[in-house]
C-alpha cells in the first residue's frame, strides 16, 4: 500500500532549519499540519559572542 505523494522532503526541512539559524534564531520545533503546511517555531535569538556587538555602556574598565 502506497503512502501517497510526499509534501516535504528532508532537503526542504534542512533548508528551512539552515535559513532560520542564519537569521540568528533558534529552532524550537517544526510542526506539520494536515493541510500540508510546515510551521517553524523559533525561540529566542542566540546571544552574540562577538565583542564588537557590546554597547559602549556595557564596557566596564
């Protein structure tokens, strides 16, 4: 018995996760709805570890 046509392929999911991470977001989960939608739920942005991103008032001497 056939499962029917696939709505999403693994490569589609990998592309979405990479794009979300490139935007600086954390992927919490990916939901698939019965009508064929893929919903990416993201959490808080990852904190920057670049010292150049620190505001002037954050520098303490």
